[in-house]
C-alpha cells in the first residue's frame, strides 16, 4: 500500500478564506487514519485535496515519497467511497463494480476475478445481477466499497460513508469496514463527524477545528491526554464535563474552588497549577470518572442536585446542577435503584484522571491542558520548519507544546 504525507498543506478559496491551514500529517503504510471534527472544520476539504478533487493552495502532498500536487486524480492510484454511494442506477451490481476496470480496458477474465473476489469478501455474490434500487442502504454501501476494492489502489479514501444509514446499520457497517482494513492491510483515510466512529475504527485520529489540526494520535491517547479543551470535549461520549473553578492556595495545598465545593488536585497537578493561583480555569471530568457515594464529608466531594436523568438499562446518565453549572455523570445500575429529580447526591471525581485547562475567552483555541505537556509535531510546518502557531492566527499552541510529556 502507501505512506501519505501532508506537509504544510493549505486550502485558500476566493476572497482569502482559509478552509485548511498548515496541515502536517503523516499517515503510515497500513494506517487506518480518521479525520474527525465538526462541520466546517476542513476534514472533507483535506480529503478532497488528497484525492485531487480540490487544488492544493499551499504545501506539498506526497504518496510514497512522490509529489502529487499536480498529478490528476486518475493517476494517483487511489479509490474513494462517497456518502451518497455514487452508483449507476441502470447498471447491475457487477457492472457498477467492474465499470472502472472496463474503462481502463482491463482483460475481461481479470475483471471477473477481481469482482468475484471482492463480492465474496463483502457478501455480495448473490446480488451481482441486481440493480441498486433492489438493494438496502447497507448493501449499496458495500457495492461502493467493492468498486473501490477491485481497483487495488494504494490508498482508500472514505468521505462520511455511513451518514445516510440508520443507527443500527451504521454500527454494523463500521465493524465491516474495520474488518475489511484488517483483511486488506490497506492504507485507509476516513472522514467523519462522529467521534464514536473515529474511536472504534481508527488506528490514528486527526482532530480538526476551524481548518486547523488540533491533535493527532491513537484513539485512547487522545481520550486520556487531550491537548486542549476542544479535543477533551469532542472525544468521548458523553463528552467531558467542564466546570469553572478558581485556583487558590490553602495552607500548603493548591485547591480548586467551585464555589459550592472545593477540590484538591493531585500533587503533580498542584505543581502545574501554582502559576494559576487567583485565576479561573476549567476543571474537566469525564462522566465515567465520577463515583457515586453517600459520603457528603469525603475529600473532593461534589454535592449536586439531579436535574434530569436518562435510564439506559445497564447505566443511567444523571444531569447534575450546581451553582448554575451543569454536568453529566454515568452511573451503573447497581449503584442505586433509582434517582429522583431534585434529589441531592454526592459524587467524588477520580482526580488523577481529571484535567485542568486554561480559561481564555479571548482565544478559545489556546485553552490548553495545564498539567500535561503533549508532544505536538503537527504544529511544525514540515516544509519551513517553523514551530508553533501565533495567537493572532487562532492556532492552539506555541513551541513549548513540543516538549515531551
């Protein structure tokens, strides 16, 4: 397969609109790399530049070390699967899968071999004589994937391929695509706005926001070590909770004062928080890191009222309110038989898993993780060697982010 490198890639539209800025991403051979982020973050634009469907305004794109900026899409040896399947309605499944090979005037026997092999791997053999209108949404998506497979491309590109499917079928299809990656051992680049898809499918995740790469890493690394508040809140379901707290000195300790309760950070966290004494910061805690317990006088106890609840069978999501701030707690069904709306409850956060982020309303992208130094090589322009992003350009960090954790 192939190694894909984006070096300082940017996309500028008419009027000076920067859709993507300084993207530095290395996708190794056999990686399943997922671009994830909210609508308008630049993930699909980046994918289309890799495909050759969008002109690259800045930087270099390399596939296996070869510069691809001006290479036509048909000569890049890539295959793309779209959200809308892009099947020919008047053709059979077989003809849809074989069409690209026929255009290339490939031998008929080789076409038959490739289509039959792909159809077998995707469970489509019995549908080869049907037309798309006779297929379900999941089957149509398999045909689109099969059409890509028969080309034996260096790189597979997926542009939100599951968005048109219902929730149950999405779960099935994401498992099938992940299994396909394991079978083919192919380089795959996948775009989605769904962080659950990213976490469950990717070997590497690229989180984007407002045209900038925020963080790159393995799924669990991003979950456990987010570089900033945006990544922390985007990765994980339900998302991380954020409370505004004031950092204070109390005796020899550094504490985080929420107003209705006080939290004592770990020794390592206190060292990093010393320079924030007297300042407001964000305290981040994931719903699964809040432990329910009837212990109002326990250290780091958070006493709150139940404002809403979502029973899900094995667990319940509790919506808790304190001092005008709201958070979600994930509680196992065995913790308590039921919770009443308006009931006062006690939770203790696992402080060693909690995060603190800079609170800077003037520069939201600079809401960095205070207590961890995240290595951030994607902040280095791979062409110029320039390190870091400037605050007035809306970037997320400076050269110090390249320090090891």
